[in-house]
């Protein structure tokens, strides 16, 4: 049975992992490379330390009624949706209330996590850390990796012809903190996710013009719903989930699109989902108004750059671009792991229930928080941490590694086969029309 647990990172996932370890009478030691808790939610003026932090104006997308730790509700006077400072204060209160800070070693970077020679019997790990230039090595019975999604900015410059000729400012959203410095400029934001929309809206108040480029389009929802109640509090209900399970997908899609277009027609705003692309949603209360007022202009996918302008797929050209902000996401990174564990953890398909790597003889390594949720990340990571610590303690069992690897390999083969079929079908328009017709007939027959 595991006893001594290394927790990597003191953000949202790390704090819940420490707490769950204590609940199971385990001994956690958390390593945090910065000087404070909160991870992503601890605002700093710059990103020189290489860590991703929120921009100053960020507001949560999930209301407080749906996004607290199970045993520590938000204070009554907290707003339904919180800014960065309020949310970080909540994390600080949580850590202090459960006395978690004494288990955290700040300004400590994890350099390597390797299996001990007798791992197949003990499941133990060697963890090498560095604090202010001094390295230390320790043995742990289990490890919980809580470093999150936002480690390495994904900046695909090579995908944009002419970018190296462009003379304006180029930055990733990781570097964006406040709108100061963009006054009176023409700014191009590439990528329409929650971050891209937030930055575009904020810059529209100070920049001369904001252009927002999207390849796929998106559905835009408000934080408030019917009657003024928080949207996710009204939508995430059991009966809605039941309806989603019993209705045919085509009917469910029609209902959702009709409801979302009731507020504003996404086609008229240039936000409609591109045909063949997977639907996605963002939360933003101001973007439609900014588009109406002309302070934000929606553009199609970018084709190429010149020295001072941007050329788009629809043939339009925008001149005198002063700055480009890439909101193109992040890539997973586990620099402290050796191969093949590093690659297996990067491919989430090889994580059993998105938590346990499939290739380990002993289930003493858990990846916490590497999930995308419709609701609160706090609730999701707490459940993951609670399950992981019970597995460490021997109270819960998971299938053997041979079975997990076989299932993961089978899934990977199925995914690759599906991709090949999609490429083949998309290259044959007549076949695509035939398959679409056949699918429609099957759905109609099934719904009858």
C-alpha cells in the first residue's frame, strides 16, 4: 500500500490532491515551482518564469453554484461568476482552512520522475527536485501529476505562409495580460475559443480595430439564462441529460441550434460552424455586441501574411496590421518523465479513465486534471484525486496493465482507421453524398 505521495503542482488539481491524500491518511509532499499556490489562477504582470497565468480581466465561465470543492462552498457574498482575484482568494481560503500550505515546497522544480529498479514489486518512484540551485532526491510510494493543460504554448508559425516577413508584433495569448500597449493599433487575433473572444472584446475598447480570425466558427452562449439565472446552473440538469440520451442526434442538434440562434443568428455574424467541422461553444456576453458595433470584425481562416497585411481565405486583405495574437492553445508536456512514459501520457488514449497510464505494472502514478469538462474543473479534479488516492491505498482496483494496453492499442487502431476512411470519403464527393443519404435514411427508420 502506498503511503508517501509526491504531488506535482499546487494549482486547482494539486490542492485537491493534497486534501484527498490527507483524507486517506497518506503523506503528501507537494512541489510547486513558483512562490505561491493557484497555478494558472495566480496573476502576474509577466510570463518570464515560463508559467502560464490568466489575463487580468478573466472571469470564470462556470457559476459558483456549480464550481466549488465539495466540502468548501463559496462565501455567500461572492458573485455568481468571479474574476481572477476572487477565484484565487477562494483557493487561498481553501488551502488555509484545511491547513494544506505546510505540505507544499515552493520554488521547487521537479527535474525527473523515474521508476526505481524494484518498481515491479514496490511501485516506488525516484523524484529529483531542484530548489534554488540545490538538487534533492527522494523516494515516493506514489506520484500525482497536477501540472495541467497550459504548459507549452502552441505557436504554429510554420502553418502561416509569410509570417517571417511580417514586421508587426507577434505573441501568444500566454504573453497577454492587459490591453495597455495596444491603444490605437490594428490587432489581429487568431483563434476563436474562450480566450480569443475574451481578448478580442477587451482590446476592442482601446485598439483602433480588432480582427478575429476563425477556421471553424463557434456557438456563443451567455453567462445568464432564462430568468437571469446562470446558464450552466439551468442547463446541467438530469432531465436535460436524459433528453440528450433518448433523442436522435439530428433532432437534438436541431433543437440546440434553434435555441442558440434565437438570441442572434450566428450566420449573420459570421460565427456559424464551418461545414464538416466539429461544433464547439464559447461563453461570452459581449462579442455579438462588439461585432454589431464594428469594433470586432470576424474574418475567415488566414491564408498568408505580407510585411504589413493579412490575406484571408475568402480573398479579403486587411492592411496595416500592427500586432498578431495567437490564441492557438497549448501542448502537453512532461519533461520530468522518460520514454516511453512521456509519450504515453501525452496521448490521452493511453490513460485509463484519463488518469492512470496503461503501461505500468503498479498503479502508483496518476495524472490529475488532464480533462476538458462542460462544468467545473474543481469538481472533476476532486473526483479524480479521490479515486486515485483510494487506488493508491488499495481500496479500489483497476484492470492489469496488459489488458489496459491492449484496449488502448485497439482504440488507437480504430481512430486511425476512421481517419483514413474520412480522408477517402472527403476525396470523393459523390460517395460522400451517397453516405449522407444512407445515414439520413437509417436515422429516419430508427426514429420511426
